């Protein structure tokens, strides 16, 4: 999983992710926006889940982060389908709307994001 941190002309940090992980970048850009308390909450949940069978989720304005002890899924809330709303043979996977990654990889991005913010 490749990523980079940028600052826009106003100084706001933006995260750009590699293909297949764009939703992770969108989660940072839309949900985190310098909210280090949210990152604290996610890191604490990851520590609490490590070695367990439990799962945890945080529903945001645009994206939901779901995690278990090994994997993280970030999904656009617009993909919140119930039942058989999709036609047979159709897929609602969209690289920009759904991403999966390992917890350790995700926490490495969180740590990098924190370091980048500290460089102001």
C-alpha cells in the first residue's frame, strides 16, 4: 500500500493512496481532517481488538471504518445496501468507495499522518 501526504494551498493535509486503497485516503481527507482524537480512538480500538474475534466500527459523515483484529475495511456510506437491492451479476465494489487493508498497514499510515502533521 503506497501513499503520500500533501498540503493544499491552504495548508490542509491531503492523503493520496495507491490504487485499490483510494477509500483509505478519502477517509483521512473527509473524516479525520486533523482530528487526532479520531485517530486516538481508532488506535485504541485496534489495540483492544488485537488477538480477539471481536469487531469494531466507526460511522462517519461520508465513510465507515470497520475493523477486526486483522483487517480494516473503509466503505463509503453511500454503499450501505440492504438486502438484494443490486441486480444479479452487478458488483457494488468501487475502488474509490471500498478499501480493505491489514491493521498494521493502516496503523503505519496513521503514524505517518501524525508525523506529517507535526512537520508544520
